[in-house]
């Protein structure tokens, strides 16, 4: 599995068949309500992915610490 395979993707239907993406700091005044909703969903999925990866990394570090402190 590549890094791209576990990244969240928005459905094309959410943005009228346009791919959803969001760049931090981009202007928001041209977005529709549907585009806001799609981007919020995309960002929430990305936050969940980051939290899962962080938890796995923390567990790995804790296991290594426990192993080497014996």
C-alpha cells in the first residue's frame, strides 16, 4: 500500500464531479456551501488519518522504550 492509498478522498458528487482539495490559507470567498461541506469532510478525514498514524507511532515508541528499559 502506498501513502496515497490511505489518504481520504472526496467523492466527485460532493463538488459536482470536481475533485475536492484544500490548500491551507487559500481564499474562501468563492466557495459554495456544498464546497465548504466537502472540504470540511475531507479535512476531518485527514485529521482522523493523522491521529491514527500518531497513535500508532506513539505505541511503537512506547513498545521500544519498554523493551530497551528492561
